[in-house]
C-alpha cells in the first residue's frame, strides 16, 4: 500500500486556491476512483492520464487507485490537474521520488500521447503558488512566458510528461527555463486629430479620461461617436505593474492572452456587439462563471455602440459593476468575483430612424422618448459626462489642425498626477473612485461653490448619487485647470456636462 501527494491550483474567479492531490494505491480490483468534486472535464482525466502514462513508456499500476483532491468541498473545474494527477499516481507507485513533489506545483493538460497542452489561468495559478510560499512551478512550454511574469517563483516549461518524469527522477536532466521577456508590441491607436470638429465632445472625452468618468455620446450617425470612443484609450496612462497583472490575470482566465507577449501593459478596449447577452457582458456560464466584457475591460474602456439597441436586462446588469468596480456572480458551484473597474462609453442615436439631419426625422415624439428611454434613469445616473453631438457642417480650414492625441494626453496625465498626489495613501488614484462622503466631509467645498448642486437637489433634478458624481467631476475640471480645489465655475461646468446629452 502506497501514498503520495502533489500540488495543483483551482481557480475561483481570478483567485487561485492550492489543491493537494493525494494518490493512494492499495489492494482490490484494478481501477481508478477520483473524489473531491471534480467536474466532467476532470472526471474524464482518468482516461487521458492513463493513455499519457502508457504512451510515455511507463507502466500503469494494475491495482486499486484512489485520487483525493483537497479541499474536498471546493469544486474542481477543468483539465489543468492532469499533470499533477499523473505525477501523484506514479510517485505512489514508487516510479518517482515522493520528496521531489514537495514544494512543487504542477499545471497542464495531458494529450493522449503525453504532450502537455496549455490551459487557461496560468498567471493567477502561479500567483497563488507564490502567495503560499511554493517556490517551483512546472507548466506547459506554451505557457512558460505567462508563468514567468510572476517574480519570486522558479518556473519550468515542459513539452511532455516524459520530460517531467525524467526531471523528477534526475534534476540534472533539466526542463525549459524562461528566456528574456519579449517587449509587447505597442497596439496601433488611432489619433484624436482624425475627428472633425466636435469641440464639446472632444473636451468631454478629455475630462472623462482625466478623472476616470463614464461617458454618454448621443447624436446622428456619422458625427464621430465611435471615432471618439476608439481614441479614448490613447489618452489613458499605461498600466502600472500591479494593474498590468490584474488585467492580464482576467484575460488569462478568459483564454485571450498571446503566448509570446502575454503581459498587457496598455488599457484594454472592449466593444461587444449590441446583441450581446447578460452573460456575455457581465460574465457567467456553467459551473464557475467566466469573465464577461465588463471584466475584460478592467482598467480600460468598455464601449457600447448603439447602446439603445442593447437589451434592457443587459444594460441594467451593468449598474452594480459600475458602482462597485467588481462583478459578483453566484452560480451552482459558488460565488466568484471578477474586477470590473472600467470606463464605460455609451454611444446612441437620438431616435430609431436617425437621419443625418434631425429635421428629416420621421419619428413621433413618443417614439423618440421610448428609444432613448431604454437607457434607464438609474443607469444614466452613473454616467458623469453626457454630451449631444451635432452633424459636422464643414471640413474646417486646411491650415488649422485639431489637437492630436499626444497633446491632449499630456494634459490628461497632468490632471491624473494631481489627483494621485491628492489621494496618496488612501488607495484611490483617480477622482471617479473617491467616495462621496469623503468629498463632502474631508474635502468639503464652500457653500458658494456647491450652490448649483443644492438648487438641483431641491428641484429634484439631481439625486444624491448624482450630487456626489458632480463633485468628482468638478475636482477633475479643477485638476485640468491646475487649481488646488474646484471653484463655482467648475461645479457649474460639471453640472452642465451631466445634462447635455438630451439637448
């Protein structure tokens, strides 16, 4: 009777949990039993592992085998446990030294011929190993660049099970070690100078980028709503090291990383189609839920073009993520959390027919109200900047060029630096993240400055949430103007930016 164990990682959202795989070989009819809440893909591992072991030139133990995955109450999902299962069984059978599996995490799916295939979620799995003090991780060679993003852990890449078993028996055999990281190719981001006219909308996008605010752009087709949204990413600062790992971890779980340059250093831009379901937008699926568009846009821009064409349930599902900065999804196998601190950009036509010139509109007033009424009040209350765009009437003077992205980005970065300095030590970096009570108490403005907000509250034109968001917007306007704190003009301008989309 023999017993051995190996380590794997279970993913719970973007959080990894260490799983101990215990292998027991004892008397009884030959067979393999697996316990510990495996899903279908993991239950089928017994056939994959057996074929991989035999095709790697090793004998399959002809005895009664039991594999226990602990913690037993945690659901185990996917095929990333295959390598650890095979090594635990062979160690219990005395084929490899048991002590070599201590302090080692094994990740990878086995092909029938013994090849190691890449799996999703390698980055959060290696981060989980480091968090509990495990210093060595073996992954498929195709996932080595992703695993190497985690400092403080010695990672190895293996092309097949045979190489892993040889290395476990003789450390001098060696596995593949990560090389120098390749610099990520800078994505081509279109320039803001391409947008004709639309001075108000350009200013609104600049303000939104400077403070991390959500934006609504309304106007006839062809006025540049999509162009502005696509260029907003170019105004945002590059991701910090911590933010880059957060974003990369989400994309790793979603299976969207490039194997050569996996680290994402530029804010993502995600633009789902207007037929997208609630699951596609906020996440979901069978078992433990997968990240949706709002999480894939974490630290970047989520662009909903033709926003009024989205289903009401899909749009309303965004309300809580926009407020909390995370998605909490309860499913049969538990509750998972995904980060969702993104900037929402909505673009909508003013009516169903949407002619280039609004004078040619054939929609009844009730139809126009119903169309934009699909964007509910509670959703719009979370959108700080709302701008109506008008058709472009001329191409402008040939000798006058609109400001380019680099020029506007310089002002945005200056405003963000001012905000970061002001909120240093609080955990917030941009104005849109600061809770309203902090602005109303610790950073209270004079009564003369907040009088427009008080008047709007009294007349029922503004909610308490809207008042807090107006204050955040006013602080962003002050940062762009180089002032230490907002004045009355900043508050009035912030009020105007929140109520200009329906003009």
